[in-house]
């Protein structure tokens, strides 16, 4: 880096000095081959310096030869040793693969996201929703294992009360149809006492392992 100042001009330089005092003393002796001594006592109370009209032409030069040489050596090294780039790409590929595995675990069947969507607040788990005389919302929901819950919430969505109404198997209902899927599980559609249609998935032992609401409660209009 080089800073060049080819032109510099100043219009005015003013120097003001107040109470400048100077005392000089001299002592000269001739005996014993001459002896001289001198002393000065100087005092200044106030100094004011004013500079006006400064104009300067500056030239800043930045030399990038060294930077270019470093970049050239780096590219030459990569060209002569391509395995460096291959290892770098392999590291990036491993990182992307790790992120993909995490996302697949979360979004896949049984993952965190899937389990969250299968809880009581899942849209397919809502059997019915009414408003009581106090203006509170009463929801009947069914979870994945066929358990029915009745929940009362206020206008802000805060849960005021929650109780279990039992399981679909215990409450009974009308069996609409029944079939077997490719995994040997039983798919049973029933209509509960409110008129909602629910599809249950049962294992070989007859245990409910999944449920979903096909249609919600029917109401007379």
C-alpha cells in the first residue's frame, strides 16, 4: 500500500502568542584561563495556532500482487491434488445426508411430526364440537387407540376441563363394514351413538392400534 501526496497548499497560518518572556544571563571570567556561563528563562502564557485553506491531492495505491499470487498458488495446488476437492465434496455430501436422515426420521411414519399429528388435537381426531350455554367450546375427540375424550375450552383456547368417556370398543356402536389390509390387520368402520363414523385398525389380537374419524357427528337441521 502506497500513499502519495503530490500537491499540498495552505492559504493561511496564524500563530498568536501572549505574554512571551525571555531572560538571558551571561557570566564571563578571565582569571584562571577564562570561564563562561550562560542561562535563559523563557515563559509563554498562551499560544494559538490557526491553519486555513488546506488543500491536498492524495493518491492511494493498493498492490494486490501478493493476493493474486496466493490465489494462484491455491488453484494450482487444487489442480495438482484433486483429492482435496473430492474430500471437501464428500464432507458436504455427508452433512446433507445427515440432515436428510434427521428430516426423514421426523417426517416418516411414527416420527415426531407423525406422532404429533396423531394426538388428540389432530383434525381427523375431532368427533364433534359444540358450544355450551356459557359460550365455551366442548370438543369430543378420539386418539389413535380409540379412546374418546371430552374437552372444554374457553374462547382463548385454554383447556378448562377434560375427561375420558371410555373407548370406542366399550361404548359400542353400529359396525358398518369390516375388511383386512395387506398387513393382516382388521379395518372396521363403526358409527357411534352421535352419528360420527370412525375407522379402527385392529391387530391380530383385536387391540386398537389406530383410529381416524371418517365423518363427524350428524345433526338434524
